[in-house]
C-alpha cells in the first residue's frame, strides 16, 4: 500500500534523492542485451582471473558456488535512464575473488569478459572494498538467463552496462581499454551521479 499525505511525500522525497540526474524509477526489471542470451552448461562454465596476476586462477561452477557469498541490496541505474531501487542479490564479492591471486604491481584496470563476447572496462579501484560482486541469485532465486544467469557482475555505483551479464572472468590490465559499449562511444568510467553517459561527458 502507498500511503498518501505527509508520509507519502516524505517517502517520495527520499526516493528522489536516490535517483541520479536524468533517471526515472521503474518497478519492473527491463532486459537489455546487445545479443542473444548464451546458454553455457554449468559443467562447462568457469570463472577466470587472468592478465596481470602472478598466476591465473580458474574456478569451476561447483568451486565458485562454494566461495564465501554475501547478499547485497543495491540501487541500479541504466544509461537508458531507468533506475531500480533495492535490488537484492546473492553473490561473491570481487574482494573474495581477488584474494585468490597475487596482483602484479602494474594492475590498475580490469576488463570483465562474458559468454557471447561482451566486455566492459572498470578501474580496479572501483571493484574492490565491497564495491562489486559476481551475483548468481536475484530476489532469492537463481539468476534468470536473460538477466545474466548463471552469474553476472554487479557494480551498482556505475551505470548498469558495467555490470556484465554471463560473466566468465576478469582480466587485469595496466592501461584502461574500452570494452564493447565503450568502444561504441559510451563513457570509459560511467558514474551515474556525474552523468558520465557518453565519451566526453
Ligand atoms: N553480457 C552482457 N552484459 C550486459 C549487457 C549485454 O548486452 N551483454 N548489457 C548491459 C546493459 S546496457 C545493461 S543496462 C544491463 C542490463 O541488465 P538487465 O538485462 O538484467 O536489466 O546489462 C549490462 N550487461
Ligand atoms: Mo544499459
């Protein structure tokens, strides 16, 4: 129930504050995919940390599911201007994943890569310290394939295109390189609070 009057106004003012500039609220969960939904069998699924690490690490699905998980309730913001509040996820913190490797000192940027060839770049500093996770449940259910199942990256403080669906690993890099949307003119960083939508914003 939505109450009218004073409480209702106060609630909408709070919600307003959680919407970055130019965004509007949705209550459904739109699907945005640049290509078809891949369907990799779980017994062939792996998650890999590669690039500028002393030795790469690869988890099978069963191994990945045994890693320490955490639930997170976060607001998400798509560059097409919808935002969804209080989305509830279960997954593995990127901190937990990175604890399994020794980073080379030059590692400063990350390319997330996915089944189907999608990629997106994120500075390493923006994936650590609890800022990002690899999720396999949404709303207490296995993550639906169209939303990135079996698992996707979630980086809630950046526009949602940085949250790679069907993620298969992270590549550590010394220089920032554009991923899929970034090479088509989207912003290299993508902070919704600064409206970093396109290159040059
Ligand atoms: N692999 C992959 N990940 C992706 C995309 C995609 O096309 N392929 N689209 C991105 C964009 S633009 C958005 S807004 C969100 C959409 O996620 P959703 O379909 O679960 O809403 O996924 C992001 N991650
Ligand atoms: Mo998006």
